[in-house]
């Protein structure tokens, strides 16, 4: 879709996003050298649910860009639910895209904070690919449960999607 507007932009994005695959073609020693900072995520799509059960900092390529200024699909896209259950320490998530690609019949929570760790989420994009705002779907971008007893800081994020409208049936999310 990016290349539809500009072939050069599409080619450059493909080149940058595919470097993860290219690094995987190198020796194990070279891979370890490149990825020794395991908290940095390169541009690309990461499918599957994630549970964070220890203190960690995860920095996406858009960490210095406010969520409202980000474009869907151009950063580190997590296509699945993220649960922060760490009991101690600090968890920092910055410059990520939390993608809701679920259907309206399935409840989806982009980021669920359930533990006692200090959690900071900033400069991230929460994006839904369909209208998931009905009571049946009850999709939320961020949920802080009663088990989340540590300090939580949420700043400069953007919650949006393809569907906007006056009724819940027409919205991308049921609530923030």
C-alpha cells in the first residue's frame, strides 16, 4: 500500500523493514553483535500475543515521535495483545504500534497492565483495522486492572483506526 503512492518510498520502506531478515542470514556471532540490545525493535510486523513478566525497556523506531504523528504500518507493529504482568521493576514501552486486527465478535485489549511494576507507555500508536466498538467486541486500547499496583504513566499515545462514527458500531475502539 505504501508503494501505491510512491514507488521510491515503498522500495525504501521494504529495504529498511527487511533488514531483520538479512541479519538472520548472518552467522550467530554476527546476529548476537547486532541484536545484543534486545530491547530495540526494528521496523516490521511482530505477530502474536506478548507477555512481559520482567523489568524491560522496549524501544521501537518511532520512540521520538508522538503517537498522533505516526503513520499506521511504518514502525514496529505488534499484531497481538500485550500483557504487562511484571511484579517488580520498571517496564517502558515507547515508539510501538499496537495493532488490533481482531473481528468485532472477539474482545481485544491492545495493552493490559496487570502487575505491580512501574509502567510507562509513550509515543505509541494504537490502531484498529475495523469497526470493533460494539458492546459485543468491547475492544480497548489500554486496560489497567486492579492488580496493577505500581505507578502507570501513559503519554503522547494515539488511539485510532479505520472506523470513525457517531455510534459504537461505527468506532474502531469501544474505549481507550
